[in-house]
C-alpha cells in the first residue's frame, strides 16, 4: 500500500479562470460560492506558490456547498491528526509496557478506537 501525500497540506480556493474548467464545473454543481481544495505546497511536483502556482498537487476538492470549507480544513489537518494519534498510542503502549499493564486498561474503549482509526487511515482496517 502506498503512503498518503505528506503534509503539510493547505487550503486554497480554486480559481475558475486558471484551474481546470471541467474539474471546477463538477465542483460547482454542489452549491454556490468558492470551490475549496486541499493542496500540498511542499510536494516535489508542486511548482510555485498560491495564489498562482505553475503546478499544484491537489489532494482533495470539497466543492462549494455549505460544509465545503469545514471539510477542506479537516482533510488538510488529517496528516497532523494521524501523526498526533500515533504518538499518543505509542506513548500509552510504552508506559503500559514499563508498568507491566495492558494499554487497553481503563481506556473505556478509547485505545481500541484510536488503533482502529490509525488502521483505517493506513488502509489496514
């Protein structure tokens, strides 16, 4: 399985005058207002910076409906959220191992939900 696009990921608004017209047109069918996208400014194939890069690696387009900006923000934060959750789980496992305890102990299912979310993000669950 391949890895996700490395962060940081950033929000941008698509420019219908510069971005692919058919791509923008599909997004516009979901509402009115700006078309939000998530892009990878540090990706090796990205050339230039917003608002006018020569070439941008776009990882998601969330349309222009009422939840579009909120969805784009969540998508852009996903690599950071995954890394933070992995760190928390690894720390819990290290501490539990030192104490000779089960990392699931007294977690009320949070440990299992965290492991399941990590597996889902990695395409393992």
